[in-house]
C-alpha cells in the first residue's frame, strides 16, 4: 500500500526589508520612554525590570507608564495617542 503524507508548514514568508521613512530625533537629555502595561499578572514587574535595564544602558529623560483596562482588548486610542506624543520609544510586554 502506497500512502502519501502531505506536510503543511504554517509559516508566513519572511517580510521584505522596508526603507525607513521617518527618524525620531532624541533630545540631548535622553530618550522619552513609554511603557504600556497590558494588565496581565506580573507584567508590571517585567516592565519595571526592562525599564531599569534601559536606564542602566541609556540616558532616559522621562518615563510615561500607562496600563490597559483589559487583557483581551486593544489599548484605547487615547492611550496610544498619549504614548505617541510623549515617548520616543515604547515598551510593552505580557507576563504571567
């Protein structure tokens, strides 16, 4: 009996490189760091650990830390707008 097995690998193709169209200018006083907590358990501890590591490596002028109300819902537009306006870089993480 001759049986065939068909394997399907569910991997998306590698994204092609995209040219950078905009560069953010970082103030001389350091970067403005944004933090988005997704409200999962222990995410705040993980994010604090990451922020401390960034501060040890780079000058950080300010940190704006915001938290989503729900794990399962996307961040509201107001939170994303505030992070975009007040941050040069944003860190987000999930934890448990």
